[in-house]
C-alpha cells in the first residue's frame, strides 16, 4: 500500500469511529473559504470607484427659486434648507412589522424634498416645498408626487408646491407660503 492509501484508510477508520473531526475539518475549510471571499470582496476591485465633482448643488431653476424663496421670507421667522432627504423628516409609523417598516422606509429613503422650511428658533420642520418642473408631467414623477403628497398628509406635514417659472413675484411666493401655513388667517 502506498502512503496516500494508508492515510486515507486511517482517516476513514477514524471518521467511521467518530465523525466529529470531519465536522472540524469541514468548518476549517468553510472558514478559510470565507476569509478568501472577504479578501476578494474588500480587496479594492469592487470598492475603488471613481467619482466626479458635480460642481453645484442646484439646477439653475432650483437655485433661482431658492434665492426668490429666501428673499420672499427674509423678514419671517423661517430657515430654508435645500435637498433634505425625506427620511430625515418623515418616518414610518410605529407598530408596523419589520418587513412593512423596511418597505415604507425604503420608499422614502432615497428621495428628497427640494426645500424644507423650518422654524428659525427651534429648527422644527414647518413645511416641505417642492418645485415642479416639466419632469413632473412624466408618469413616473407624477406617481412619485402623489406618493409624497400622501406621505406628507398622513404625517401632518404641509407640502407646498410651486410650478417652475422663468420669473417669480416675491410677494406672490411669500403669500402662498404664509397662506399655506396659516390657512385660516
């Protein structure tokens, strides 16, 4: 008998008497495989992405409206924040099971409000403001708008929409915001 056959016969006799060493060996092989897999995944081949600086936060229309909105509310007690993630303002209600909570959360996690209006002293959110450009006529964007409106309504958050225009009248913008915040006055 050659050397390999002796080893295999000895190992086979040992396994048949007590299979416990086989589980140890299998565990070691699985552990080594996972180490190699982790090394491969985190070796930089899939994490070494390249990025490009976009240069600006706003589109031209968003920037223009931001300046108008800021000027229109200059003397009021509000701060304006732009491109705020919806999940930082709204959260799924408690009482949902984990799966439903995750679904509800991921529906808002990667969306943002164009602007959020906050109380200047407390920074509590008073309203969300959306600027509707021509993309809001597309079915996908329209469905997103309906979803966001329902989410804001269920949360009790005011959502104020403005159509995208070349020019805005400051007093009209201010009046729409103020009247939306105080519908009775």
